[in-house]
């Protein structure tokens, strides 16, 4: 804007100098000034467009290098989201400009792939302490783009900020709040768990998002008996009991 103002051509860009009629005696002078303003504007656009490409490249490199580190899951996700939003400002999703309404799914596919990329970026940056639980990346992609289940934000909430475990939130973390006391509370908890059915292994007491048979057992997992085979707990014929359930709660 400073360059245009210095040449007294700003009004040709902001609409202050309206185009006169071609029969007007000032039309020739207006046309010459307008052409000069157009050249200046194109030159500025060319310069800053190159700067935008460099900025986009920097943002893409930055978002690929972000790791959770000492951040909580919420803070880590927010840090990613800030860069995603800035990239969105530089490169918004394309819109259809066809005269007739477009019936193909090209734009939906572009948006879906963007959600997949973000799900992968979120998963890859999680701390290594999650071990096998980082395999949830596949389910995050399904959650956000293919099966249209909860959003990426909700997927992030599957990780507890207090103990760092997946499958529950801080508000119900037994490591922070302790196990419910009293037989009635335990019976209610057991009844609540038995109402859940995993769509992956078919067992009751848990859902597919926290199925250890699908996502792997966490490091340091301890069974209620001396058997070390992780599949014994999940693939047995009986449903997971209350005592067994306690063994898979965060320690």
C-alpha cells in the first residue's frame, strides 16, 4: 500500500478512483494511471507470493518436527492446531467454481486427505512412553476421516493428561482419584463395563478404542495370575471379569 500511495495510485486499487465513461475527456488519463497501478500491484503480488511459499514451507517443516515432549496432550494438540490454522490461511480448501453444481467428490477427497495427514502428524508426535498404544494412529485416521466417528479433538481426549495412558480421561483416572470404594460402587462399575461391547474382539467390558487385542498391551502390564501370555486375557471364552478389569486400569 505504501508503494501505491507514494505513486498516488492507491485510489485505483481501493476503488476511490472510479472508472469514468469512455466518452469523458479524463478517461485517457485514468486509463494510463490505472494501468500503472495494475503493474505495481502485480509486481507486489509476485514478490509476496514467493514469500508466502517460503512461509508455507517453513510451517510444513515445523509441524512435521513437533513432538509432545513435556507438553500435556491438550497443549501438544493446541500447538499443532495453531500451525494447521496458519497453513489454512495460506492454503484454504479449494471451492468449486463450476457454473453448474459439481457432483464429483474431488473436494471431499481433498478435505479427507487433509484430515488423514493431521491425524498422522498428531499420532507420530506422541511420546514414546505410549509404546504399543501409539498404534492408535490407524484408529485415529478411521475416527476422523473414514468412519466419521468423533473428531481429532475427541481422539486426543482418549489420552489421560495425568497418567499419560490412553483409553480414559483425567476426570475418571483411578491413578489420580483412586478406585471406587464399597461393593455397590464396584457392582455399578462392573455393570457399566459389561454393557460395553468391543466391535473388534467381541468381548464385553470395553470398546474398540481401548481394546488391547487390537492396539497391543501397554508396557509393564501385569496379569492377575502368573501367565505372561497377553492373549490369554482377551481371547478367552469368558468375558472380562471385575477382578480382571482392575488389572487393566492405569496404575
